[in-house]
C-alpha cells in the first residue's frame, strides 16, 4: 500500500489499465452490507471486526490487512483532494473507489473513532474494530493512531456523498447519517486537540479535520442533512483564527509552531473561512466572529501593523475573497 501511494504521487504509472490492476487488490471487497453504529455494548460488531486471514497465522496481525486497505484509500483520496495526483490518474482511481464506497465509509469511520480513542489514551479493552486490545499488535495500534484523522476525513467525504445521493429516507440512509454524526464529532474534537499539540503530525491531523469540516459546512448549506449547527461552525472559526491565522500574521504568540508553519493547513483554514463566509446567509445567522476573523487582518494591514509578503499573502487574499459575501450581506441588510 505504501509503495502504491509513492507510485501514484510520483506519477510513475499513467496507463489506466495498469492503474486499475494495481488498485483492485487493495479495495474493500470482503464486506458487502452496511452495519449500524452500535447503540450498546452488546451490539453485534462482527462486520466491523476483521476476521483471520489465511495468509498469516499471527492472530495479532490479521486486522492489518483491512486497516492497510482503508488507510491507502483514505490517503489516496486526500492526495487527490489536495491535487497531489495527476488528474487523469485521479479519475481512474476515484472510479475504483466508488465501488462499495458506502460500506468502506462505515469501516473507515469505525477505524477513525478507534484510532482517536487510542490516541487520547482511553483505557478501553475493546473498540468498534477489535474485540480485545490485547489481540492487536503494536503496529496496528500505531496505524490506527497515526491515521485516525485521514480516515475521519475520508469517511466524512464518502458518508456525505452517500447521504446526498439518496433519493429518499430509508434504512441505509439512516445508517449513514448515524455514522456521519459520530465521525463528525471526532473531527471537531480532534481539530481542537491537534491544534493544541506541537508536532508536524498534529498539524497533518488538523489539516484532515479541517477538510472534513469544510465538507460538512457545504453539506449544511445544501440543506440535505445538517450535521453541524451554526454556533459549532463559528466556534471552529474562532478557534482556528486564534490558534493559527492570527499567530501567522504576528498578532498573537505562537500556540503551535508546527501548525503555523504548515502551508497545507493554512490553505485549508483559509478555504474554511471562505466556505463559511459564502454560506453565511444559508446557515441562517451572522456572527461577529466571522466579521472579526475576516476584517481584522485587512484592517491591520491597512494600519501598517505588518507587511504583506510571501508568508502571509495567501491569508490576506483569502480574507479579501471572504469579505465579498460579507459586504454583500451587509448591503442587503
């Protein structure tokens, strides 16, 4: 899986037939039915828990087969979202990813939740994807912890897609909505946790969480199925502004050196600011937090409190774009 990711990122393979042949073995094909989020400890988790694989006799290693596939698909999906893969290759890969996508989304959501709980040091003997923590070897635990945010973003993207594609409310749609609510909560809590850390890994986790929240903001605006409420969205804006955007402009002390040095994270945060501004009228309320987040950097630049340069021009240009719907809404009122 890691080798295939490198091949995709480097553009080494361009032939569509060869790409399909390489990707097919790492698709999730062993599970065909959706499983509802367990409401109690006695719920049947047999579909979520990987079964022993004939290739290995090591019972502590067999969950890695499914986890590796889920992580590959999640990472490749994020690479496509971040424009790190050639568009023609991305189209071929996404065609394969759409097969059994809803089932894979549920499995990814379950793995993301388990990984986040393990990362937080929760003393749990069992999870959604394993019956007993003692059954997992150290590599699987590390894999869940390392990839929970990417799995979360990938799950949100596919779950939202599945919910939005439903023509009517049915059992499958209810199952997807249930998982979407749970994994969305992980994205919110995970973002706050990641921004408080001082590591490159936490910046990558925050980036994936912001990507997931951007998808949810757009889903709220479509009125198909609202997961986040406007106060939650504005709380996120306040948090990322104080934690990353203002420190990047020198307004506040750095809360996370890794966060403000991550150009990919900044790009996602600025994109979130623009998304929320664009959909403010649809979200149903206007917030002083949005006004401050968008206009304070522009006002400070005008007052000469910092100099426009290559390190901050992306933030300023994003604030200018975000100010357009804000000013339009003011003129309408």
